[in-house]
C-alpha cells in the first residue's frame, strides 16, 4: 500500500470526538484542511520530461525547418545588389582627398569632389542610397541623451526652454538653439548627387527622392514643427538660434517643400534616429524605379558621385569630419528584399544551426541507443 | 489572545529591590513602577512612516538600492532614470510596510482590548470596576472565576478551602493542566472582608522584575511579622483562574514588568543554509559587479583617450580621462545593479510563505483523532526541510504513544495471548478482523481493553487458582487510585487528578465506564486494567484497605504495608490481609530481581516462565514477573515492629528499610509473568525505514532507561537484528568511555587514521573544522547511556564520540537530560556540515528543538511547550516522512530552481549591458529601454518564476514517498551550491552573448525591408528586449516540470504582457503626454513587423536553449540521476505500484526488556501517608517536594501524560463551576 494514501484512508472516515469541545453544540468546525486540488498540491498538470521520444524528433525537426529557411535567406541576401563607395578621402589618390584636408577656405564657398564608379550589374526596382559612417559613436550615452524630444515635437515651451540634456548645445548667442543638443548639431551635411555617364559621354543627373526615407511615425508623430506663424517657419523659429555647426537655420533645411522643412525635414529625422552601433548606414535618398518597368533603375555603366561639402563654421576642415577618429564615410547603393538589405548572417546562421541540430540529433540518437536504454531501464535501487 | 511573540518595552534603569505597600498609591508612586497598561505596538500613525522606513533601510538590500537611487540623482553619473530604481524599491518597501502596518494594527487592537479589560479594584475599602490599564502596583484587586490574571499578584485570599486557587497556565508555558497556588494563612484569614482588605497595609519587599517564571522571592511584612514569599503565593499575569469563585491579590508587578511580558523577548532567528550561502554569494556578486565596473571604467578611460578625444567635434566633454572613467564606474554600478536583485529577498519570503501554507493545508498531515492539522510555525525555513541529514527524536510521546497495553502473560508455565489456528495450531497474526475476547459478563470491564486469546478468559471462568492468584496480585499490588464516577465524571476526574497530584509528572487516567483509574505509570494502569477486565476489579482504596471485586464478589483487603518501587529494588510488594485473615505478600518486579528471591521449589516453573519471558522480550514487550508469599502472622507483627522503628530512625533510614524489605521478600512463589506492549505511534517503523532509505540518520535521545530505549529501538526498526553490531557504551569513567568508543570505531573501520577526519574549512571565518563523513561497511548501531554521554560530550572527547556515532546508522542515547539533548544537537551542528532536525513533544525537548536547525513539535498529549518553541508541529511522528520527503523536498527543489533561474535571468539581463559597453564607447549606455528595465523584474518575469516556485514538483507526493532516495540530493546541496551558481553565471554569460551578438550580426550595417536603417538604437533595443524575454521564458519552460493552469497563465500571460505593455508604452498617446519618457514611440510597430526580427528572435532563443537541452538530455542518457530515473518510471506507470505491506517485524532474541514503572520513586509513600486524601495546608508543598516533584510552574517539567484514546483535548472547556461543589464536598468529608 502506498505510504501517502495510508493516512488518508485510515483517517478520513473517522469521527473525531476531540473536536467536540472546541465549539458549541452543533456548529463544530473541524480543522481539517479543505480537500481541494490546489491546497493538496494535486492540480492537474502537464509534466513534460526530456525523453528520447521528444528530444530527438525535436532536433531533427529543427534541423529540417532551419536549413531550408537558412538557404532561403542566404539566397535572398545574395540576390540583393549592393554597391559601396568609400569617399572619406584618406588616400592621396582619392578624389576627395583635397577637400578633406585642412585647407583654409573661404567661408562662403564650398568644396566638392567627383567620385567615378562603375556598376557591372543593373539595379532593378527601387534603389536605396545610403550614407554610411563607421566608428561614429552615435550611441554614446552623452550623445544619445543630448536632445529634447519635446522640442522636436513642436512644444512651444521646450522650443524656448530646451532640456538641460542639450548642454552644451542648448544656447548660443543668448538664444535657444533649435533643434538643440549634440545629435542635431552634428547633422550629417555632405550633399551627395549621382550622375549617370551615358556611353556617349553625356551626364544625366539621377533623380534622388528625398522624402519617404523616415519612419511614418517619426515624420507624423514624433517630429512636429511648432505651431503658429501661419506656416511661416522663420517666424516660428525667430527667437531661436541655429545649431552652432549648421550653416543655415532649421527652417531653411528644405525651403522648397514646406512638408520637409523645419523639424520634419526627413534628413534631420533620419539623423536624429540614432544608430545602435558605431558603424551604421542611414537612408539618404531613394532612386525610384522607372515608370515603364522596362529599363532597370540603374543600368550597368559608369556613374559619378558628386560630393559637396558644407563648411562647418567652427571647424577648419571643409568636410564632415570623421578622419580624426578613424571614421569612414561611404555611399551605398542597394536594392531591398522582403528581409531587408544585404546581410548574409541570418542565412548562414540558420543553415549552421539547422545542421548542428541535425548532427546533434544523430549523435544523441547514437548515445541514446548505446547508453540510454541501459540506464533508463535499470531498476532504481530501493 | 496571546502575548507571545510580541516585543516588550525595555526598562530604563535597573531596579535592585522592589518595595510595595498595599493600599498606598501615594507611597508606591514614588518608585515610578510601570502601570498595568501594556504597549506591544511599535508605531503610532505619526511615527509609522519614519520608523518603518528606518527599519527597512537597515536591511542591506534596501540600503543598497537607496544608495543606487542617490547615485542616480547625480546627473553626471545617472545612466538610468530614477524611476528604474524607485518603482521596484517603492513596491518592495510598500509591500513590507503594509505587512508591518497590519501587524501593528493588530497589536494595537489587542493592546487596547487587553488594556480595557475590566477588573475589580479595591479602592478605599470599596470595590470599583476599572480598566486593566488603571491598575497600579500596590493595588488590591479581586479576580473571579475564569478571569485572566491582571498582573503579577501576591495571592491574599481565596474562596476555596485552605486559600487555594487553581490556575491554568496555558498562556505561559502551554500546559493545559491546572496548577494550585496557595496564599499565606495570615492574609488568607482576611477572606472576603473588604474592610480588612481595605485596611491591609502589608509591605512587600521582593525581587526586581525578571523573566523567571518558576521563581519568586520576597517577604511580606504585616503586623510587624515577616513572612517569606515564594512562587507558591504568586499569580502571574497570563494565567487564568479556574474553579475558584474569587480571590484577592496584591499587585506586585504590572504591565511591562510582569514576568509574562519580561519573558516575551526576541526569539532566536533561525536561518537556512541557503540563506547563509546567499550571503556568501551576494558578496561574490558584489565582487563581480565591482570587477565588471572596473573593467568597463578602464575601458572607458582608454576609449576616451583614443577615440573620445577626437570625437570632440560632435560630443564635447569637459572632464579629463581619469575623471570620466571614475564617473563611468559609478554609472555602470547603476546599470549593472540588477545582478543584485532587489526582488530576490521578497520573492524568497513569498515562496517560503506559500510552501508553509501547503504544509498547513496538507490533509495527509492532519490528525483526525485530535483534530490537529500540521502547522508551519516558522515560515522561513521551508527549504531546509529538504536537506535534513540528522533527525534527533525524543522517544516517549514521539515514537511511542505512551500507552501501555497488556498483551500477553504467562501463568503457571502456560503462555496466554497468542491466537492459534484451530486445527493446524499455527500462530495467527492479530489483525483488526480477529475477534477480541468478550468481557460483557463483567459490567465493570473497560470497553477499550482488547485481548484476543480466549483461553485465558476460559481459565478465569474455570476458577483456576493460579490464574486467580495472578489477577488478584495485579489488582492488589500497585499504587493506582480508583475513582467511582456517577455523572460529570470527567470534571471530577480532572479535579481529582490535580487534587491528588497537583503537579505530578506522571499521571495517567484510565477512564472506564464509571470507574476511573489514575496510575503513576502507564504500565501499572495497563496491568490493573487487565485484572479488572478479567474479573478482578480494583474498586477503591483507603490508606488501610484495598477493595476489589473478585468475580462479582466484593472483598476488602487490609493493606498492611507497601514496599515501594525504586530503581535499585526494581520491584514492589504489598502485604495484605485477606478478608479471611490470611496474610500475603504480593510482589511484582524485574525478572532478574525476582528470580533471585524465589523459593527453590519454583525451579521448574522458572524454566518454563523464562522461555516465555524470552519470547515476550523477543517481540519487544516489556515484561514483569509476579510472585507471592504467604506470611506468618507472628513473624509479620514482629517485622512490622522493626519496620516502624526503622522508618522513624534518623540515621540510615533508607538502608535499614531496604534490609527489612530484602528480608521479607524472600522465598516467594512464582506465579507468572506479564508482557506489556509500549505502543508505538502509528506508522513509526515505516517512517523510520523511509527516513533511513533517504539516508537520514536518526538519533534517539530519550530520558528512558537503556533497556527500554533499546527495546523501542528494536521495535521501531531503528536497531535491527541484521545489523553487524550494536555497540553499547555504558562506562563509568572518561577513560573507559573513550576506550569503548574507540573500540567500536576500530571494529567498524579497522584502518582509521587518526587525523584525517578533520577538514579545516573556513567559511567567513566561522567554522574552524568539520568532521568528515566516513563511510563504513555494514550497518552498526550505538547505544550510549546518560552517564557515558556526559563524559563523551566533554570537549576532549566530543570529536571521538561524534566520529564513532556518525559512523553508525542509528544512535540511541538514554537517560539524557534536556541540556544534554541540546548539547548533542549542538555537537553535530558544530562539526558536521549537515542540517539537523529535532522532534519531540515534551517540555524536556524544548532545548533540543531550539538548538536544532529545524525543530518539530508533536502537538497533542504533553502540553504545548514543545510546539510553542518549534518551527513545525503536527500530531504524529509518522507525518515527519511527509514533511521531509514531500514538503521538504519540494520546498528545497523549488527554492533552488527559483534561485538558479532568478540568477540566470538577472545575470543574462545584465551581462548584455556589459557586452554592449564595448560598442558604445563604454559610455554606460543601456541596451534596453528604461521602461523595460523597470518592468523586467517586476512584471515580465516575476510571475512565471513565482509560479514555478509555488507549484513545481518533479514527481508527485506518491512517488516521492515511494523513492525516498530522491531526498538525497538535497542533503548534498546538489541543487543549489556555489558550483551551481557558477554554472548559472556561465550559462548567463553564454545566453547574454547570444542575445547581444545575434541581433548585432543580424542588423549590422544593413537595412530593413522598407529600406530604412536596420540598426537604429531603439529598434536594436526592442529586438534584444524581445530576444531576452522570449529566451528567459523558454528557459523557464524548460525548467518547469509541472505545468498547471496557473503556470500556463503566468508564463503566457507574462509573455503577452510584455508585448501588450511594449506596444502600450510605444504608443502615440503616451508619447504626447511625456515625449522625453516615451521616446520609443512607434518602435514596436515599425520593428516587430519585420520578418527579420522574428527570425532573429527565434534564432537567439534556440541558440540559448539548444546547449541546455542537449546537455540535459545527454547527462540524462549517460548518467541519469535518481530524479530522471523516477520520472522515467513515472512516465511508464501513471501511479506508483502498490508496495507490499511490510510484515510485522518480529525478532527472536534473548534481549530481555526491562521493567519500567517509572524512574522516580513510586507513590507508595503517598498512598499510605494519607496525604492524598487529607492535605494539611502547612505541609502540603513540602510533602510534594519530598516526592521529587515541585509544584507550580516548572518549565522543564515533564508530564508524561497517559492519554487514552478518548481523552478530550481541551480540558478547560470541561472545567465548569458545577464540579466545584463536588470537589469541595470531597475535601470537606475527608477532614
């Protein structure tokens, strides 16, 4: 007989005279605990255990699922066309070498350089143009917090009294900076243009679309221009100062398009969405596919990347300065798939993990056959 | 209402002596004695918050978080918003504060209730009803029946004869039997005369307030006469007046100065070994935290030097590198603070509380007969129940029921008591189906007495002279008292009980129809009851006569002498004159003693009886040999004369009497032998067997004699015949004891090296050395008597003793004093790295219950003292196996799983920050959103792990009991140890690497499906958060072996909650309210719609658990643990196979059990001295003290109360005033 049921059966049926004394006549309440599954810890439960019958099939199944997914991912990633140009100008031979040097420039003029490149393959569909920076610590804590989201959201009071976090880019010339903070101040301001060199030698400017590059939520929720001024942003921002590194105030970022000006300028929005890692790329422009669908968006051939540097007021370097900390500036042209940009990691990882699972399954199956039966069927010494 | 467990107010200055003048408030107030109002509450509404917070911040964990909070306020350091710390801290603090507040409100309420009780105070010669709190020292108050004693009082007078009062002291010492107090005659004479009492101006000079319940010294000066006062005259607060119409008392100590309040000091806090381990681990964690922060601070210094200084264009900085590194150190302290989990301690308390409730709720530990459920009185020690290695058990009342039954006998060479198969002559097992002998012919028979051998009753009915002599002897030769009952017999019984032996330590009740026996020892009661059922009914006794009913005929024997029992004589005799005038001596005693004094003609009978005795002893029965002798009238009168001379002799009285006894107890005729079973409690043998299988060592520490203890040892399976050897250490000098111990050890293990057993172990400088476990071939037992134990416990020999004892399977210590019990426990605690449990039921077990890691009290028969000082209590010893093997094991398992998982999830969470530091310039940037950091421990992961630690069971209760070996891993601390902790750290390391680097690689320099940047900070944070939450959930799912509905709800609910709250926090609405706090607006929508993200999450979670599953499966295949095996078996069969019922263990041996009336002197003295009927007030207390028992409160006293099956548990309900009159008439008539 089982030891646990021994007590219960023996005593459950008993009448117990001992409890008579504790209450009055009639209303005798036994102290016997309630017989509920919860209190008796007998709640019905699913009790999974790791048996060969569950573990081994699981391993094989994972292998069988992961490997095809991995192959799919890998193929997809490989089909994405991507072209990258480094225009930092570190090398003497680089066309942008001159601009990146410490020449004394007339502050009103700008420097530009042309980087020729050749695409071997045609880029179909929409082509996305990115600028990439490396070794740029957009994720540094002091950098990340140096912004005022209320101000960027068009809050009037924050506009004129930005958060302390913006220091030291909070005020300039006794006026509040809009947008304040280190992030906005370091807005990437190289101007990139793309030209197609027709085999006959003529240059065609490629139409670069500068809207639609930011998240919808950022553009419509997170960033808003302060109200007032009847849509005239220069009035709205009249009591504020431009960020110290900027050449022009925030309301002149895109004077032609009121929906892309001020705080809701998409270049600003993209920049303000800080990167998680020191090497990152940010969407700069979109080259939309041709209407006719017949010709590729970017046919193979020669191109020229025209980089125009704005001069930062406080710096003597004409370009966006990254060389001092070993940064790199790149331009990336890329197509996109359902899984995003080119990144072979996931595909390889899935294939690897799937294979490892499969292999482990085989090994464990072997072990199970060799030892498992012996050990599991062995009697428990009593 | 209970005063226990409440804090007392401390007295400011020490009083040397207390002076009180009755009825003189003015005089007494000059001393500024405390008034009778008590205050056990800690706070009032104004002091609650500051005081409670102050107390809470004394806890190291809370203080740590307060410091963190302060750090967070410093802008240069603050890497996290203040609310990430404040929210959990406030939650933890408010939960604790709420609990404290409720406790304190209850205390206020009970204080108010107590302080506002009404009592009659004598003011200016008039009785006025007033509140308790207004009572002052020196007042005279009047108490009525069933009232609580208001303060510590000097008893002045009472309604009862001889100025006695009866009190119940359950509040003080838990004992429910009544005690007697008596006032001085000089004050008692005042009676109810208010005038006399009002003008009473006695002065009391007594000891200052103290906490000794059993002692009081002082003097009363009245009418220029000094009277000494002792404990007998004092009523203590907390007692209840019973069976006394009224009494008057003078207040000596009031309120906080009463002995009760002085006594309720802080009890010692017991901590579990996991608690102690946690302390070490927390230190280690602090070290780890500091190490990580130092590494990161150094990294920050290097980064600032190399990259940061060049990054100035974008991110200007003011401070220099070293200062920046310094600040970073503190910033990282804040970020990585989650390695020291704030909710850990709170969660542990909750888990323990939950598991304690399971113990209270367990029906299988509920005893129906006494209506007692098990109770976890301490809710902080549960998991230690799963690690018990040594059980120290009391014997009487714990292993045995302290009920003796007359089982067998041998009369004139014929053995009775066994039942034989009618034809084959085979001996039958006595079961519940066996028909007992029908005693209905005898109207006075005790219906509870069961006997199965019909041949004995035949013999009685045939009037065989031997059989008659046998029962006549049993009916005559004893010191039992009989009481005839008409109505309300129980009340009378109780009254009589304490009337006769107000403080008797060995009192028994045999309730039979109208006839009640009260016997000094249960053995005697059993024998007299047996005689009664077989037609020789002991009816009544007076100092000179014993009246018995022999087969319906009433006969009165003249009692001429009682030759009482003592330890040396080991026998008792009575000399009686039958109604026919024949003089006889009846004697019963230990076989060896009686055999020496038998007439040579009994030789043949002796041989037959010896065979029977051996047989009885072999079955574990306690035997007794009976003999008689006819005495010549002349010789007797001459002997009587000498006896009288000796008994009044001033010198060598004892020796002279002994000689006389020796002389007359000679040449006796053997009648036969009795065999009494010392009934074990239900299931003791099985429980002990189960515990032994769980490798729990059981040491029995008993006050009993060696023979008795050994016998019980055999009958409850502790000692077995198959054991290789049972060593007995009974020596009289330290050298002999040492030699015997050493011999025993060498026999068990011939090649023991002298110095290898001590292992120096330094745990925070505490335990200097430990005695290692030594494995021994075979099974051995050790029996050591009290005398030897005293030597063995001396510091020079304790290690020798411990070494030898620990090599034995069973250790039995006999004749152990309460102090020694505690010493033995302390010894094992000190030198063995093992968890000890002490179980007992009596006041003498209190010391060991308090000393052991876990104290278990058997509630039931012997008052409540053991229970009150215990950590767990239940009604039967057999519940111990369920407490340990089921509840203890589960609690331990759950706690360990909880800790492992808790550390895992927190470390994993935290370490991700560490890896991220290398990619964010060591700037103390967090990986996650601050909202997530705040809620991770409180909401997203709290409930699943709580659910696991409240519901998890690897195998159910039935299987746990089926395979007690499952208990062993707990003893070895296998589930949670430093090693397991390190594994947690490594596991977390691996998981955090996966959780950081898989999203890192998946989003590195790439784009999302809409072409925008793939790895912006907010998306990355959300991806790692999701990976982390999913991973820890999957890991929990792997750890969880018992998925109840609640677990499903918690796990899925928490996971769902993560997504719900994440989406909520990232909504536009919240962003618009506070843009800076909810800056993650839109991240969830924009991120979780990416297939890539989900593929990343799946990959991360799989990579995290894959090695775990593989490893677990692998080790389960290669080297399955006992758990794996049982679980596999459980999978095959849904229910445990019914276990073959163990046949009753019978043993054949020559071990003869000793005769045990009692260890103390018998009651014969009392019976003949007439004191039990007439008690001259003056000599009462001395008379009782001379009998070796002290009246009144004696906390260490033991009342081995014999409680027959139907005894009421709550006698106070039965004590009604109606019994008073009856009782008083008894007394009056006896004058």
